[in-house]
């Protein structure tokens, strides 16, 4: 594990200059019994930042948020409620930093502004038997980066959307506070807010089946209580998809 110069801040923030992955560091703290719920690990640069389904999260050093929030003693938390809670909380924070923009949640847990990705979330759960015991929530937010070096599907950032630079530590503190505040909120309430800000809801989309490669055209309805994407096909059939079973096209 690659890391340099850990600095603890306000008893809950561990700041690193460089590391392979903040999620890896946070998970090791959990395994070593050294983690407290609410601890955040952040880094100026990740050499192997983790995204969904093994994808890398790439970010310019020092310009963005790369953080992992540790939640321990989670035996009263349902993993689906947590799956709704985290993107809802992060969306609230980003909306507060850019009130002039429409901030939406792309299922399962990306945050989009103007059809461009501004944030990715990776939740790694730790179970004891079938019970959720703890979680490491990895969050990457594009803050002050303006050039992503990509020819298409260009991400966006707070700087690009607002024209203003922001302090990454302010966003880290706000995200942590928002997640911790929502921990006791009901699943139904979180699901309702998630769907209110669901990207492409009531809109025609094309999806690709992960296993067969079959294409599906339909209209996004909602994300249900089991965190499945519900789509009504053009022929009227109602389909439900679990995470990883379909790809957005």
C-alpha cells in the first residue's frame, strides 16, 4: 500500500499526499480494529483509485476530492437503505455548492450535472454472516479540474459548472456531515428523494444486457426498494435490473 505523510485533522480526517486507494487504506484500518465510525481518509492523489466494476477513477493531483468514509457498527443498517442514502446525501451537498445547476443521480450511484459526470461513488460493505457490520464509502468528486484529456464523454467539475474554485476540504466536511445526518432516515423517504432526482426518469433510454449483449429500449420508471432499475420496454413489458446486469448506452 503506497502512502506518504498521513496527517490527522479534527480527529476524524486522515489526509494523505499519495496512496493507491483511499478505500484500501480505510478497509485496512477496519481490519486492524483502528477505525472509528465517521473517520474519513482523503488523498491528494490516488495511483489506483477504485470505481465501480473494477474501473479506475482518474483525477489530477490536489484538484479534487478523493475520500473514503468509514461507517462502523452498522448492524441496524440495511444495505439497500445505505445504497439510497449515500448518493442522496452527496447530491444534496453538491446541489448546495452549485444552486444554479440541476444535480441528478444516475443509477446506481454516479452524480451528474448537465448530462456529465461530476462524482462517482463506490460502497464496499463488510458482512458478518448475512448482517451488514460496516462499510467503506469511496467518493470521488471533480472539484477544480478543468481539463480531463478525454475526447468524448467529458466529465465536469464544480469549477466548470460554477466558474468558481472551491476548497476540497470544505466539500469533504459537508459530505461527511450529510451522510452521518441521514443515517437514521427511513428507507422509504430516501428512496423517494433518490427517485425525485433520478437521471433520465420518464425518459426513453437504450440499455445493453451485460451477459447477452441484447439491446433494450424503454422508459425509466424508478429505482425500486431492492435498488433495481425499473424500465418499461417499448412493447409495454415492465423490466427490473439489478446492478451490473445492464449498461447505459
